[in-house]
């Protein structure tokens, strides 16, 4: 195993529930949502990794957020995965540690409905300010987002579009 992967594994030991090495260039780590700030701090501050991006997906088990960090000198990605149950879609924002995460956390909030505690700017990024708070375009359980026609009908019903729109 790559010596640097061993360093990453040891550093994350206090917060990890699962650690998988897909290849020498890609590592997947699962943490509980209560440990996300600590995991981000370890990677970003302690190990000096660059925060690349985060991605979110609606799965049958909940909303999964994957935070992607890169130790560029080692030409690899360390992916931190957190599963958030749909009955409590809240998680701590990592922006106190990684300010650059603000934009993608805003996008995940709008598209998937995850609420980030202590997020610095809860304004809309992609959706209009008058967009319905309960309508999240990438959620599987939201029937209104199954098609463009369904979204338009919902917006008309809510008075956000006219019949001619």
C-alpha cells in the first residue's frame, strides 16, 4: 500500500467508520455526519489537502454527500462520504474549516434539501428567491421534479408562473 495512504488512514482513524482503497489514486472514507467537521479539518488543515468539490446524491438510504479532497503532490483523491437520513436532513457546514465549500453546500441545499448548520450565506444560488422551499429538483421523492412539465405546473399553481409562461 502507498505510504501516503497509510498516513491518511492513521490521521482519519478517530472519525472513520469505513476506509476503502479503490486504487493508489482513489480512497473512499465513510464518516458519521457528526464527525464531518473533524474529518474536513484533518484533511484540509492537518494534511494540507485541497478541497476540490462536494457532490450529493439522493439514494434509497438517504442523501449522500461526498467531499472530495486532493493532496495534489500525491496525485490522488480522498473522498469523504456522509449519509444523511431523510427524516433529519441537517449536517454541519464545513465552511468554518473550508471557506470554499460555501458555494457547493448552497447548491446541495437547493437541489437536494440538505440544511447546513452554521452556513455563512443561506441565500439562493441557482434557484430564484421565490422558489418554493420544499421543491428540490434532484430529490427522487419529489414528484414535482420528475419532469419539466410537472415543475412548470407546480410553479403555476404556486403563482410563480403565469399561464403564458
